């Protein structure tokens, strides 16, 4: 999904946004307008957000208000219903996105309402950040458990610790002590 030339301070990816629509009633000759934007991924955000640029480009109208808490305080913000398309062609219908302000260059914030629907991974191998997302979730990724399993395998691969090797050996047959 996202790859930086080095270590990334911000996780970004392209995304497509359209106004909400019912796919069953879409006229194939007149599909909804999907506009490309830059999204940032934020595990500290409960809900996804869009900037005024997205609202204006799509002509969105608010459907309700929501109280939001952010680094600058608390405020009431307009909520819009959108469809969100990720780079791997995974789409999310009827996302309730709040109006927000984002750093220059980003117009969409993908929050935990989207992230928790699938598997989100960030790796930094070789000094390069790679972020990927898939849905539905297909397996559990647990680096702590993986490390514990590797440590256990190493322990038994090398014969265990000295303490593990000391045990009372029983003798059988003709070497049996009388």
C-alpha cells in the first residue's frame, strides 16, 4: 500500500473518495464521481476525517454533527457520508467522516473505524517503511508470540539449557544396578 524511500514519520497512501451511493441503483453509464486524494493513517483517531478540499470537490452536504476531541481541544464538527476506496481496490461504503483540518498535502485521515476492519501492518526492514492493509483479516499477527515461539525453538534446537539437560537417567536391561 505505502512505501517510503526511508523511514516514514507519517503513513500516507492515495485513496479515492466519492459521495455515498447505493451500488444497486447506480447507472453504469453515469457512475459516481471518485476523486483521488492523499490519506494519512492514524491509529489515534477513532473516526475517519476529511478536509474542506474533499467536501468542496465532491459537493458534499453534512448529514449530522459530532463532538470531536483533538490536540487543539474539543469542538462540534459536521459529519459527511462518503465511500472510501483504498489503493488495493478495497472499498468502504457509507463511512461517516468528520470535517477536519490536516497537514498540508493530506486531505483524508483514515481512523480506527476503517483500520479495525482488517489487518494493518507497518514494517521498517532495511531502513525503509512499508505499510500494508488487508480486509478481511486472514490471520493473527503477534510479534511477541512469534518471538516467544522462536526463542522456544532455539532452546530445543540447541539441546536446551544446561539445567534442562541435567536429569536422572534410568537404566534398563543388563546395565541395571542391583
